[in-house]
């Protein structure tokens, strides 16, 4: 009997390790992610900036939770934004999941870096706390942002229920289209607006349109800017103050009006500045060059220089500012465009100068006078791409008929840049009418590199042809050149007129003679109504 008891106890002792090794305490815990956690959680997002609430009563938001492993989940908040900053998607990947009770879990994640869609903001996102209890997701994020060199502290909290999808509100607050109707019976003041002149800059939230400033000087249209009714389209479900179709007064500061657009989410607001540009729009363009004024450079490198220029300076320009830029290279010579003696009063004197010693300036610099503006670009100048700084053309109404000009030309002695060594310099006097907008509807201008490309020409008039004007042996000449129609003129389209005069016809390619001189006295372009 004792022997049997011994063997029984021995068998029990032998089996104990087997039962111990299969204990439930050592079995891996597998959380039922698919059954109890994964899915869409619809709820509200609250945002605080530097401790201050900025999301009102909360923003409708959906958070997607997916399985990343047996004990891990990933979360995604799509299209997150605040204060007009489009941050984009916030993705918390591979968050470690821990069971804290029956149908209750917490999760953690490592901090990570994130940049806004436009690249203007970078931030560090930290998960302060996260839990899912009885299918209710609670999330708290800390966002330490760097914006324009300043630190911004953002706190984001979310509470949402599994299996619920909420309708999210858009944060877009854009003006996507802007126009003025041509119902002149209802809105007679719209006649001062230049057709096809509206330009929308979505990046800077600015809109510009051109107005005929001469019309504003008449009694009939004196109050036109205070009685304009723009029509515009907003982002879906956005609202604006003032609203589309309401009267707007552009007589204020800078002839501008601010339109505040509020996105569908009710918190994102964007201020759009709409500006009326008062533009010189001649039907008959004429100048006797007897009125001059002193102007200065517009760039930090040129603003210390000043020179005389023919009035009005917002219509007539020269490349003198480019020569002002050469002064930092040591240039101390004369201006290429100066006031000269005319046949009757004063005239514009254009002269070709030696600039070989001031690289990256060209070997010669011809004097130029043209309708348009000069846009100084330091980087372009350093690269020798100086021709793009000349913006040829001003808005022009009507169909040009003739180019009338009084001029005198004197060629320089030694031609530079020629192929045969026997070339003689000639001057350039041309007027070109071209479309003011490109195929995409954007503002377009010719410059020194594209002026000779006739594909852009609708009409043109060349004094003595494209070969240029010859030496007049000290005599003044007055000519009337009819415009030749190269394309199809359409009175419904918007046009610019470029009048370009230059002391060396091939100066754009650094060919000409130092000392060549072109005097321009009276100049006029007559137009006919179409």
C-alpha cells in the first residue's frame, strides 16, 4: 500500500512542470483590433493656439483607425488646417496599443516632424494621450510649430464615436472667379473698366483690374469707382463680406476694397484685396516731349541715381535704370537717354554708349525710349539677361491707323559686332500692336527679347522698315507710316501698343556703333474706332 502511494506522488510531481509550462500567464495577449477598435470615428476637433480656443464650438472631423499589428494601430486625421495654414494629413503610424480594462485601451506614439503643404510651416507633433473606451476615441495632440521664424504652440483634442461618419466642413476660403458685367443699362459705370483686365493671384490673395483713368476725369464717370458691382465665385459653401453683386467703393485708400471670405468650417477666414489700377489708355497717343521730370531708380541698387525723363513717366520708359545698375560696376558715363534739343522745343536724345568694360553689361548699350516700363532685375542683370527688364507696351483702345514721328539720326563711326566690318549703324523706330493677354488669360507683354518675333504682332508700323532708319545728314524728317495688319484685329479683345525707339537697330544683340544718336521729337499714333 505504501509502495503504491509513493508511485502516485511521484507521478503527480512529474506532471506539475507540464501544467506550469502551459500556464495562461505566459500566453501572448492578442487585442481584438478588428472587432473592437478599427473603423471610422466621427466627432469634433477642438484647437487651441497658445492656450486660446480658435475653433469655436468644434470642427466636425473623421478619424480613421486601422490595424497595424496584433497590438498596434494607425490613426489618420485628414486635411488638418488652422489659421489658413493647410497642414495636410496628420498620420499616427504604428501606435503601441495596451488593454486597460474591458473594451478599454490606450495607445502611444513617438513624436514626429511634419510640414505644411506650402512648406511655410514646420512642426513637431506629439501624442500627449490617446484612448479608446467602449468605442469612444479620445485624442490629445501637441503641435510645436515654426512659422515665419516664430514658435506657435497648438493643442488639438478630438472625441469621436466608432462607426459614426460626420459631414466635414471645408476650410477653403478662396475667390475663384471675378468679373464685372457689361449690362451698361443696369451698371453704366462699368464702362470705365478695361475689358479682360482682371487678374487673380491666389498666392497673395489679391485681385486687380484696370480702369481707364481718362474716363474718370470726366463729369460723367467722376463717381464711377464708388459704384462698381463685381461678381465673384467663392469656394464651395464659403461666404463673403461684402457679397458678390453688392456695390463696392474703390475711392478709398489705394483704390482698393477688402473682401473677407469665410470657409464652410466657419473658422477659416481669408482677406482678399481687390485693387483698381488707374491706367493710361490712349486712343490717340501723342507726345511732343516738351515736358520732363526727374525720376529715381526703383531698386535698392538704383534708387540713389536720378535722371530726367519725358512725361508721363507711367507711360514712357527707358533703360536708364539699367545703366544706374552699372554704376555699382564703376560706370560714370552719360545716360543713354537724355533730354536733347528738338526741332521745336525739346526732344528725346538716344545715344549708343561704350560699356565694354562693365561686364556683365553688353559691349555697347544703345539708348532706348518706349511705351511701357522698366523692371529692374538684379539676378537677370548679373546673368546678362538684361533684355527681359524692358516691358514694352501700354493698354490701347481702338485700331491704330498711322504712326507719325519727327526724328533725326546720326550714325556712329565704328560698328561693333558686325560680320564683315563694313556695316553701318541704323536706328529703330517701330510701333507694334499685340494682344494684352495670353492663351491662358494672363497678362502678357513683349520685351527686348521678343519684340522682333512677328508671331505676336497684330499690327505694326516700321519707319524705313525693319532694317532701320538711315543717317539723315543732320536734317529732321517727319513721316507718317500706316499700320500693316499682320493678324486679325478684334475690337472685343484687349491690346497693348508698344512704340520702341533705339539708337542702334541691332542693339539687342550688342551690334551697333558707339556714338550713334537718334533724336525723337513729336510722335503720335492715331486710332480709328472699331
